[in-house]
C-alpha cells in the first residue's frame, strides 16, 4: 500500500472490530479522525500492499499487535509540562496528601512516564516519596518498558530542567539523573516507588483506592460516552477528599460525576472529591 492510498471508513471499522474480537482492545469509542490518521500512517510506514495484507497481520501476528497499539495510541508528554499545574500540585495538593499515612497516586494513561517521574521528584522534595506508591498504567505495554527503565533522551533535559524551575523547583535538576552518552538515567530511588501495569480505560475496572488520580490529555481522544465511562471509573477509584487532575482541555463539567467534585480555587484542572 502506497502512502497515497487511503483506507475507507468501512475498512477502519473492520480493523477496530478485529481488535476487539481477536485481541480485546476496544478503540471503538476513540476519536475517529485521530484513529484514521494514525492507522493510515502505520500502513504507509510499514508499506503494506493491500488492506487484506494489513488486516491479516493485525489479526494473526502477536508481535505486530504491540506495534499497532504503540502507533495508534498517543504518546506525547514531557516532564513538568504546564508549570502552573505542577506548582499547584507542589503548593496546594501535596500538603493535603501529606496527612495520609500512605499516599497512593494513579497516573492513568501514563505514556512513557515523564509525568510519573515528575511526580516522584515532587514527592521526594516534599519528603513524601518514602510513604507513596505511584501506579503507572497504560494500554500500550511498550511504553511501560520505558517507564521501567527510567531512561530518557539526554537532549530533552534542558527543556525539562527549565520546566522544573518554572514549576517551583529549587534544586539542580541534574541531581536526579546520570548522563550516559545520549541518554539520561533517572535515580533508581524514584523508580522503586513506581508500580507498572497495563490497563485499558475502556474495559478494565478499578483496582485500588487512590488519593490522587492524574489522567492528562488522554480523554481528548475519547468520544463523550468513553469520557463518561473513564470519569466514572476514576470516581469509583478515588478516596473521599482525594484529587482528580485532568489535562488543560479536559473537564468534569457535563459529566455524570460532576456533582461529587469541587474545582480547586485557582481554576487549574484539578478537582477535589467532596462526596
């Protein structure tokens, strides 16, 4: 299949149905426009000669399943992205979490883990990491391997350091990692508090009770039905008086659980569960 050849909407639906039927991955409530672009890009990258060949590969090759999931899910993230958000976590949320004897935090749709390590650094600086567990989950098992390694491109550290400082960080950011050629290996003491698991927000259930849940810039790719389903899952998983943090373009408004929450005063996309 050439780069110029497009898949029809019917063929996209067939692939999505195959993913549910054969592999149990349900993308049917994801944004169609985004999925179609990514699937067409994938068949172009891998130079399939026909839709039939592509479909056979998706259905029959277990190793290709990981590549499909990796390519159609969105893995764009960075450390301490949105400095005012992280400043709010540092100044307004962590002091409240400190009152719990054990802090459980869920990063849902964690991608390659930059935000998980950002949180671990915040907790370390607040002297809370030793009594915290960070659950990092994603539908894509490949990205979880990067979280496990704690290794990120060295060239990104300058941007991450700038983000860290703007978010209120006062230490030398380089103290948290060791440079190894073109890679940055983060302190293993951070990674030891991170628990990794594959989790599908579409079909999987709650697996623990948390004081803070973060799912940032994931639900913008969901349709309204799937957004509501994910928010209900988070509500079921969040302890009373806990916090739910979403991305800058996401909201609890108009959801079935909105009455259970109050947005924090500075209007960051962080809500506290009040009932």
